[in-house]
């Protein structure tokens, strides 16, 4: 049995640690003491992500429900807007008239399973059942435990522990190279499983395995065309359409589409087109909506993604196109180690030559091989004037930097005009940004 208080104590240590190294040591100290079967749930509890981001599941509990549960346990005390409900829970549970005098230690796995059970409640009176399960956990929790139970329910741990910190802790715990841990995480972006694999000394066996999503390459940015073309002469330039960056996995006759944050989205219109493609594939591209031979506003694309009735299917109106930019996996073979030119050749073999972006369906993004900064700037200016995002420059020999930043694949950011900037969020950025370790 692993007492949940050890999870809470470790999170407290990480929160109060003065340096990054101290945070890593706090995490590693706990991980090193755990039986392998406890690693995955424990890492998930520490991070507050109780299932992979691509799993179609939500906790379904908001601040109001948590507030009601705490009020019922504390004799009606309420919270003020802006209060951290986790810290409030710590205080209210400490002073609760319903507090059990002789608590039995909460089992971390019981807490983990109950939190997941909360997310599984559906149908009539599901919110009532969710609240009852939450109250049951809090009744048997210490004040510190209640703080992190509430934060896990709300998905905000607020301790400054994120993926990169956990990767360092896994490396330190099991004495494995951090680069190897990062490579495994890029192919298997679920840190609980990465920790378990590291404990078994099997990180080298982790490969791209569709339909499990991967962490896409983070592209650098170049603001000076002349400097960029001197740095990477004779590069390939691919249109950056200004849409939603996606990865598509084709596994036999099933299709899976994932956003930047690895959320699974349903795109029925594109899935039926992908049925004709041969073999298992993992491709990267940009999703755009077009109508009357014009790019549609990003607000329309967000609305299309978020449709509740027949998600991702549009009967009338703008049509979707997936402009494919790279091929990462084909027929059981990883391609990320190959140079860009080789991957592009393989991609042409799958999709054929590029078509105009308004043709709909799944098609190859347009590419040109250019030598001079003047040619690049002229084409870039033309694309921006047509409502596109600009260009991405690729070194022909560069491998695909899975899950990390590349300085050999660069976004040319000069004078880029993004559509509908007021509604663009981290979820819908065309260029991937690095996940930080900021609280929450």
C-alpha cells in the first residue's frame, strides 16, 4: 500500500523547494521507493493528469460542484471568487465538524481509482454521484491530502511540476540518460508509462506505435530571410497555411486525428478520404476550411472542430482540407531519422503531387526549392496577401526532431498576419510551443 499522504508530502516538498534540483530530488526520492506497478498511477497523481490527454474522458466537475461539496463538509462555509479551492479545502477540512478524529491512511491507488471513477459517471444525477464520491474522499483525507485531491479534480496542481521536471526525475531515479527519456516521451507522451518503461530499462524499445500520438517537432523562427537563406542554402520551402496543426494516424481502416495538445478530434469528412491511402501511416499537416476558393476565418475552424452533433462533419458550408506537410511513419517503419527530402519523396508516393488548397480532402502541401532570399521573400509576400500564414523552411538533410526544437526547420515569421488573432489559443496554434513547468 502507498499512503496518499506520501504523494501530498512530495508535492508540498516540490512546491516549497528553492531550486529546480531540489524539486527533481523530491520527485526522484518518491519514485525510487515505489514498486513498478505503482509508478504509472503515482506519476499521474503527481502531475494531476489521471489519463492520457488523447483519451476521450473528462472529470466533469467544476468549481461550483467542488464548492458545494466543501460547504456541505464545513457547515456551509463558502469561498470567494479568486480563492484557490485546493488551499481552501485544506483549511475547511482541518476545521470541518464532520472531520473523522481517527483517520485511516488513504491509499493512493484508492484515491486514483476513485478520481477516475468520478470521471466515468454519466446520465441522470451523475453530478450528484460525482459530488458524493468527492465528499467520500475528502471525509477520509488529511487537510494536505484534501488540497491535492481538489486540485486533481480541477486539473490544476499549482506546484510547479510539469513534464520536463518529471523527465529529469525519471532520469535521475533510474539512472538513464535524459536524452533517452525525452526520446521515449516523444514517442509515448504519457509520463506514467515512460517511468514504468524506464524502471524496466526498456526505453530503447519505445517506437512510434499508431494510433498512440507523438509529440510533434517544435520549429524555430527566423525573422530575417537573408540570414535564414545563408544559414540553410538551397532549402525547401513549404506553405504555412495558418490553420490547425494536426497529426493523422491511419491504422488499417481506422483514422485518428490529434491536435497540438494531443487531444483526439473527430473529422469524419477527412477520415473517409483517408480510407483510400495504403498502409499504416502517421502524417503531419494543417487543417483548414475553405469556401468559394477562399480560406475561412479561424473562428469557423474552431466551430467546426467543436461541433457537438456529428462532430467534425459538415453537411453544408465550408469544407475541410488537410494540407499534409510531413510523413513520420509508414508501414511499420519510423521515418523521423531520414532527411526531409527523403521523407517528402515518400510522402509524394503516398499522396501524389500537391494540389491547390481549395480542392478539399487530404492533399500534399505546396513546396518549392528556392535559392535566393529575394525568391523566398517574393513568394512569402504573395502567400500572406492571399491570407496564408507564410512559409516553413526545411534543410533537405534534416531529420525530424520528434518532440524537440529544430533549428533546421524554421518558420519564416516576417510580416505574418494570423487570421482571427483574438480567438487563437494554445490549443489552436499552427506552431507548437514548448510545454513549461509553470504552476498548473
